[in-house]
């Protein structure tokens, strides 16, 4: 049964959803930009696992930090939530921006990881052209808000098969984007723009890692995921046909099946 909760951190609120028994092994999902933890609803019911999906700072039901936004804010909040819930080591999964946050978590607290799932993401920082594109997106948010971001990003966020055959997914992604405030989206863009390059740290990842990517992902193509899997010593690569960048939403059964199969192999 899906439950929701909130944690007060000083003046801030951190919201999350969860399923499963408190005594179970723990799987944590970190969501993509510019969505919310609700994007993981189809992956919340994992037999034998307690599954937790927070709304990252400034998005969904979570308020943001004061000061300059940093991708590590997401990792620190996740640690604070796990401490609050009395949870030790976890399998941590993230898609796109959530993958950047998962790598930031590994940088801060590798001892809290039992495994990693990196979906439709990369380790490198933004290129100069990518940073320019982020600046353009910031201007779009100022001018047209969340709906403008949805208009701009939807053609890239989901694959051609989904656009053609699963219009309800496109509608749901738009709803999730438009549920966020312009301010929250803007600060997330700054976190993405300024995130560090984690590529040199990939060789230090000492836990089993599942790398998942949609075959039609135009934002973080299959080659990016192949590079991740090659650089991480104990990594498995799964490519999902018919899925774009939001592979867990576009092909939830295939995504969930890959995750469950991999989890069964964890020691």
C-alpha cells in the first residue's frame, strides 16, 4: 500500500512516498527533471523490498534549500531522510537528474550503498553547449513557466514509439511537469548546469550497479550508458526497446522486470 510522509528539516519540508514493510531491504528512487517522485509509482511495488521515492528539493511536495542550489542538496536530503527513517544501507536508483543525485550520494556516503541503479543518465558535467542550453531554458521558465518547459522538453523526454503509440504517457509526463513551480524548475536547472564531472569517480564504485537506458533515448543516448557500464567494475547494462529518456514511464513492465531480476542477484 502506497503511503506518503513529510519530514521537517529546519524551515523546510521534504516529502516522500513509500511501500513495503519497515524491516525489508530498502530501495530508494530519485526522480528525473523536471518531474516528481510520483514518476516512480509503477516501480514502487517490489516484492520483499521497502521502496521509497522522495520529491527532490523544490519539486513536488518538497520545499527548497536557501542559498545557491547544488546537486549535492539532493544527496544530503536523501541521507537526512534515511537517517530519519532509521535506514542503513540501500539500493539507490536514479533516472537522469536522479542519476546525477545518486552519483552525488555515492560521493558523500558510499558506505550507505548496497547497490546502484543508474537509468538514462551520464557521469559527465554539462558541455559548454549544454550550459548555454540551460541558460536558454532558464529564460523559457521565466517567460512561460512550467507549461513552456513541458512544450519544449516533451519531444525529447519520451521516445518516438511512445509519442506514436502511448499518448497517455505523454499526457502524464506533462501533468507531472506542470505540477511544479517555475522557481523549483529554475533552481533544478541551475543544479544541472553546475554539477561536477563524476567520471573520475566511476572506478571507485564498489557495489553492484545496474545501468538501464531506453533504446530511443535522445538526451542520454545508449553510448552514454555503455560508457557508464564499462567504467564501473561490477555493472550490468540493460537496453530497453521502445523506450526513450523516461524509460521507467514509457516501458514500466520491462523496466520493472529488469530491476527485479537484477535485485534477485544481489548478495
